[in-house]
C-alpha cells in the first residue's frame, strides 16, 4: 500500500504533449508573390513592358548616334495665280494656280521613298482641287522640286464671314490659300527600308493675282509625322 502511495506521490507528467505548431507561410520561389498568382502576373507584365521600353529607347539612341537624322524640310518657293473668281449665286470658284515646292532631305545616310504624294488646295477651310504628283526616290542631302498645277472650277460654299474675307482679299489682290500634302513615305537606311508612314504637310500661302503688284508670301510649312497607318 505504501509502495502504491509512493508511486502516486511521485511526479507524474502524463503523456508527452506535442509542440504547438505555429501557422506561417513559407516563402516560396515567387518571393514577393505571396499575394497570389494575380500579383505575380502583374509583376511579370510590368517587367516585360519596362524591358521593351528600355530596349526601344536604346535602339532609338543608337539610331540617332549612327545616322543623326534631321527633319525633311518643305517650302513653297513661288506661286502664280492668274485667276481666282468666286460667283455668289452658284458658289462657283474659278481658279488657275501654279506652285513651286521644294523638298529638302538634309540627311547624309538616309534616303526617302515617296510612294504617294497628293497635293490639295483649300480656301476658307474647303478643298477646291487636288493633284497626284509623280512618285520618286530622294537621295542623301538632296533637294527635289515639284510643280503642282491647279486649274478649273469647283463649288465652294462660303459663309457670310468667309464671303466678307473674300471681298477684302479681292480688293487687296492677295488671297489666303492653304496647300496640303498627303503622302506615303519610307526611309532607307543602308539596305534597310522602314515601314510605310503617312505624314501630312500644311503650307499657308498668301498668293497675289499676277496682275497685282503685291508679293507672294508663305508661312513655314507644318509637318505632322505622327500619322502611322
């Protein structure tokens, strides 16, 4: 009996208690992608976009270092206007206009293919004629001259303000005419030809009648190279 009580008075710990398991997420290979697959995908897309931007920037910088491209320059050097009459009862414009246009390629290593050139003339914001010009290739540091001719008649609807402007310009013998070029061009870099682009050029002109003593004036031609279609 005493022996039995001795066993009872001894330290009795019972069965071993397993250690408490702590809940935590082991870092996987994704590192920062513990939020799930969506986070990993967004990070991958961002890294790809960043890589593409860096590569394109480096290529553009290398292209500039190798070829040092300069903008092509357009300039209307002369104009001859022998007729520019507007009839109000039928809104008919009769015209005879000749222009001399120069295109300067100042680049030493870049040639230009002009696959399409369409010249259009506007008065009061409305087109009254157009002409397709001959296509050609322009070599390095070269100046090309084009001579579009616009002759005929066309219906042009002028509002009261445009009609007043026409009468004022008629009295002065000088008319405000816009000439626009719609083109398809490619650039040649050595043996490499770029994809086709569609730039547009706008030249504001103040053209006197040939019978007038006024002088021809032209504004700087504006070039829009952002059209890539």
